[in-house]
C-alpha cells in the first residue's frame, strides 16, 4: 500500500522546478496569519522577558521538527499526506492520530481563534452593523465554495502575500523601536514613559516561562506544510531543508522585532489582555488612520490561512479514504470539478463548530490557541518517533538529508515537547478549559481511530505499512 496522496485525479499537473523562493514562501505561508501576531504579543505581555526565553525554547523544538520532516519527506518523496511517515513506522492508528491531532484538531481550535480575530478587526475598522461573526462565517463559506469549484484565488499571490506580511512585521517593529521621527510623523503616540526593560523584567519566573512555551510555539506551527511540494522542487535535497530552517529564522526575527516594538508603546497589561493587541500596536505606532489598511492586510492574511487549510487538509482526508483509513464518504469527488467535496465540507464545518463551542468569546482566543498548539505538539512527537523507528528498522533506505545529531536531537525534541505539554497552561484558571478542549477532541479521535483500524480495516493498531515507494528505492 502506498502513502496517501495529496492531490485528486482531477488535480492539475505538478509545477515542476520550484526553486528556493517558492518553497520558502510555502513554508512561511501558513504561519503569517493573525494568530501568530497575537500569540507573540500576548505571550510577551504575560511573561515579559521570560517570553523571549520561551520563544528560544520553542524555536529550538521547531528547528528539530523541521529537520525531522526534511529527512522523512526526502526519504519518502511523494506528494503525500504527512501520515505517510507514521504509517510506515508505527502503523495505521498512529498515522490517523498524527493527521487528526496535527491538522484536524487545530482546525477546530486554531481557525476559530483566527475567525474571532477577523470579526474583531473588521468590526473596529468598518463600523457596519452586521450579525456577530458574519464576516468570519462568510470567509469560511466563500473559500469552501471556491475550493469545491477548484478555484484557488491565492495561487498566484501566495508568495507575494507571505513576503508582504513578513515585511509588515519587520517594518512595524523597526519603526516602533526607532520611535521619534517615524512614528511622530505618522501620527502615532509617544512610547511609554516607563523604561520597557523594567516593566518587562517582572514576573519572569521559571513556571511562567514553561507555561508560555506552548503559546510561543504557535508562531512556528505549520512549517512542514511545504513538504508535500518535495516532488515539485527543482532541487529538493538542497532547497527543502533550507526553506524550512530559514523560514523559521525569518519568522522568529520578524515576530520578535514586532513584539518588542509593540512593547515600547503598549503596557504589559494591554498586551496580555487585549483581544487585538496587534491592531493596538499598529495604531499606536502609525496612528488611527492605519486601522483601515491593517484591517485589509489582516483580512487577506486570514483568508489565505483559511484557503490553505481548505485546500490541503481535505486532500489529506481524501488520500486517507483511498487507503481505507477514514470513512469512505471522504472519497467522494465533485462530478464536474473532481475536488474532494465531502472532505472540504467537513473541514469547513470544523472551525464553525469550534466557534460555536467556544461561544465566540474574545476570552477564548488564548485557550483556543494553546489547545491547538498542544494537539500539534502531539503530532510532532509522533513524527519524531517515526523518524527514530524508520532509522532503526530501515537503515538501508536512502536518506538524501539526515538530521544532524540523531538520535540525540530527536530524543531531546520528544522530551522537550513532552515537558511543554505537561506545563502548557500559562495560568491555573486556563488549565481546565485547555484540558477540556484537547482531551475531549483527541480522546474521541483516538477511540474512533482505534475502532476503525480494528473493525473496518481489520489490521493491528501498530502494524506498519511499508510504502511501495520506499521499497522501490532501497539500495
């Protein structure tokens, strides 16, 4: 049995010869949305300089994960679902869990947080009387319909959009840190009178640092979305690892610069408690007139994220259905456009269900992001375990790229992520909500997945499935 495919029979021909620039843009494309900006600002508000330490820990773990995905995707080079690695190493049950923990659960938690931000930003920039979350629901419905029709409106501008948001973060952070001439001329407010270093240094205890790593990790989530492009790259061996590693570096520099700049104009309390601290920062630096253009930028960035999820995750489900790993209904294609219509409708319903479950409250943004981060960390741990198992079980498989320092780096990454998950709540009052979100959803997925593998697939839960591609490429 081969790994699951990411494209349907009606998908267009692969774009051969993608260079480093295109791969870099794909790597950062999922993680330049609003929730990344909010997570870094709220984290800085909660932990002060302790957040910088947490960000460093999160970056180290993200780097280890990027290296692991680079080795796995180049070892099994197919435009396949990310479950291919776990399927070959650990069996169908862990493969199902990896996809549902890493890509379905964040759609239930992470996307609702993004939709709440969309509603808040647009409501402040365009004071038009509309029902609550009308913009958010419209965004999901419109892009679900476009994906069913096989229309990717961001296909030609995705690269430009990723670089635009990255440039925005860098320019805003630099303008804020420079202060004086740039911000005064734009009509912004003066930096806070109190020394930022003093305000940022308080409450930076180890417990706060550990509790904030899961939130810090959010800005790196999704870097592996570039790996399905391995078959389309001009030189995947050279460019794929570089795209992910340099993408992580660019993101951490841009987000940290943006956050430190915002901290010169907003107090710790404003950063930690505001539902839209990124908008507050932009207005403080550039003045009230910036609200309109930032709302447009934020809306397009959110639309790009929603579109990317609706384009990629349903195709993962379609490929898994073709392998018998999920319900057969997800095999259903649109009779004219050949798109996985049932899977698209299902994935589009997930953030709307999460929005309803959370009540759409701005107070839910922080626990939603942490819950999504926890689930994604669990998926990353499965990927690291898959790497170690495949290295031991199939040392003869060709590996164009190898994780340096293995097995110590993957083992350290697994241990580090386990510690982060165990200490993932930044405040005791948030713990029950976060545990409830992640526990219920992952528990249901695990139970259904186990029953499906045993009763429908009639396989062992941890019975590895050797990919045909790897078998053909043995030395």
